[in-house]
């Protein structure tokens, strides 16, 4: 009689607790809808500014100071483009699209940084600007009487607080929401398809989009308001148009290069911004902005209104624009880490850094 063959032990069945846990997250679909609706409403308000600007320009025809047509056209185009962007991102957010979350994160950063600088500038210049406006109104209507200082202080405080809420606290809320890992996971599960915003680091996408918008903006300025600061003087007319179009081409090249992760685009961006900063600083110190606008056909009344505005005295507004460029330069220098030189021909070695992050190629 043959001895019994021992049975092979059964492999233990892994329990639910021993299996690798699947990543868990809190669904933020409701928040995506809420923030998306806020953006859509904001886009609608921006679109309403277009007919309001037309109405204001029509009413201004009866006053002494009429809005220049170039400023009217640029303002309408800016509000129209802003409306289109906000509505598109709002719809994408309500649908939990990956690209909408990424672009909203970029927009929130730009909105917050610009909002802080604008709020500081308004706090510095608005009291004097408001005072000049009240004096001009009193001269036109002597019987109206002076506004008490306390009332003026309350009005200015209300305006500054409202602008701070819109320019700082609202973009900060957007930033904190869209950078949440729960929001990211919600979009990944509801939008399982890889999007173009997943293939590049978001800071590079931000620069590419800024450069693309700048190229379009320069083209519009070259056509509508050809006033270009150039190393101590303002180029107007055909010269200003050519200068704007050349820089539009440069920015378009920068946008394409950053999308393609070409390090030459980074060098072009740094060199071009350096030249713009030097040119702007020299021009602000030595050129007369009001005189340049008078050469463009502005009336004497419009030029005097600009001269009386404290924001344009001593190039104050332009110096704040220069501060934007300084911050942007620091951001560009920080982005150098995303660019690595291409591997030499015939190189077959293993690059741990490249394999760890497939997005950061040469």
C-alpha cells in the first residue's frame, strides 16, 4: 500500500487589510461646480463691461475730455477676451476637466501676484487721484460744496477694501482650492484621459501662455496705440508699430519654445526681458509720456488730464509696471531648473533624473 501523498499547502488568500490600499480622496465635484459658476458669473460681468464702455464713450462725447478711441478699442477687446477665458474655464471646472484645473491654478497665481501689486499701487495713489477728481468736480460745479474729509476717507477705505477682496482674497481662495490634492484626484478620476496640460510642468505652461497673450497684445497695441518705449524716447507711428510687431514675433517664439521645452527659448526670454527692463528704465527717466501721446493725436485737454493724474506724475505708473517685470525676471531665472541640455549623440547611459520625471525632457 502506497503511502499517502501529502497535499500541497494552499496559498493564503490575501485579506482586504493586507492588500495595497487604493488611493483615497475626498470628492470635490461640488466645489468644482461652485467655483466654475463663480467664474462664469465673472465672465458675464466682464462681457457686460463692453456695452458699458461704449455707453461711457458716447456720454463722454458731450464732456470736455473724451476717451481716446485707441483706449476704447483696447479696453473692449481686453474685457471681451477676459470674458471668453473665464466662461471657458468655468465650464471646464464644472465638468471637472484636468486642463481646467491646471489653467485655473495658473490663473490664480497670476491673479494673486498682480492683485497684490495693484492693491499696493491703488493704496498709494488713489487718495491723491481721488482728491484731484473731487477738486475738478468742484471747479465745474461751485455750488455743490466740498465733501467732508471724513466722508472721503470712508469712501476711499471702502473702495480699497473692496479691491483687496477682489484682487487678493478671491484669487487666494481659488488658489487654495485648485491646488488641493483632493481637487486634483477628483479631476483625474472624472476626466481619465490625459490632457495637454499633463505633459508639461505648469510653470512652463504659464510662461508659454503669458508669452502668447503678450504677442497678441503687442499686435493690438501696434495697430491701435503705437507708443513703444525705446531707450530714452517713445517710438510712435510706423516706428512704434514695427517695434511692437517685432516683440510680438519674439514672444510668439518664446511661447512655442517653452511648450516644446527648448532651452534656447529660455535664453531668448531672459535676454528680451532684460532689454525691455533697461529700455523702460531709461525711457521713464528721460522721456515725456504726455508729449508722446500728444504726438499721437491726443487733444490738449486729454494730455492735461493725464498730466494732472498723480499716477502718471514722474512715471509712477510706469515704475509699477517695471516692478512687474522685475518679478517676472525672478520667475524666469527660477525656471532654469526645468531645462537640461540634450544628451550627446550615441549616449545610451541611464539617467535617473530623466526617468524619474518624463515631463522634463530636453
